[in-house]
C-alpha cells in the first residue's frame, strides 16, 4: 500500500512539475523546408517544412516541441509567386495572455516575401489570435533555388507526431 501511494505521489509531482502557469512566452522556431508552384493572383504555391519550437517564460519555465509548418494560399488571393525555393530560417515568437506554450501552435495569417536566384533571403511576419491570446511571429530566412514569393496567406504550425 505504501509503495502504491508513493508511486501515485511521484506521478502527481511529475505532472505538476510540467504544468505551465506563465502568462507570456518567448519562443524561437528554427526551420527548414521548401516552397514551389506558380501563382499570380490565381494558382497554387505551397510551403512545407519541419522545425523545432523552443519556448521560455518570464518565470524560467521551458518547453520544446518538434513541429511541422505548412503554408498554402487560397487559389484566388493577393500573391505573386513562382519557382522552387528551399528555405532555412529562424523565427522569433512572442505569445501573450496564455498559460500554455502549445497555444503558439495553430493557424497564423502571414505577410511574406522571399526571392532567390541561386541564393537569396526572405522575411515573414505573422499573427495568431485566439481570443484573448495573441502571438506575433517575425522570421528571417535564407533561400536557395530560383523563384519569388510575395503576398499573403495562411500558415499552420502543428506538432510533428513522427518526431514526438
């Protein structure tokens, strides 16, 4: 009986040690992936990648998640994009008014620009809202390939189940 109570107490203590209670998170997302397609207002251009999301709270709590990143604009939307570009980058994310860094996962609305002729650069700004939570993301990317991507679209960041 004592062993059973001790095991239950240890499990409950471990669960409490991993509980998140901070009201804000600063996160870093290192990623790589590729985008390709042809779209001048109408068409298809899509990015698929993988990354690692590392977060820290003002109270010193940390969290780490392997993630997938997907971006795909609507078939008719304000975007000029063509070619094939491999992207490697780092994104900074500030998440306010949430107690769980997993709140950073989800759907973002993105304004972005990338260009490459053999090599190049890109920048991305994104906003994720899930009232009352707010996440802001800014990314700098290095590009390889040939192409241009300027426009607005939707990005989804999800847990990478294959790397959990």
